[in-house]
C-alpha cells in the first residue's frame, strides 16, 4: 500500500472509532461500553444504523 492510501485507511478507522464512541456514549453513558464499541469501530456504526428505528435513511 502506498503512503497516501495507508494514511487514508488509518483516518477512516479513526473516524469510525470516534463515531462509534460518540453513539455508544449517547446511548449508554458508560466508558466501558464506549471503549468496547470504539474497538468495534465501523462494525458498531453499521449495526447501529441498521437496527435503529427508520434504518439508515433516518
């Protein structure tokens, strides 16, 4: 992988973790759950989007 695509991948992973932590904190107000969901990153974000009322479209 080239340097630019590697940096883009790392930025995407970081963004996914930040979104997952924000969602988790707003739902649970628990640092432990926020850490767990931060490790799951985009998997938790996609799970949340698919399981919330209204689905991905809101």
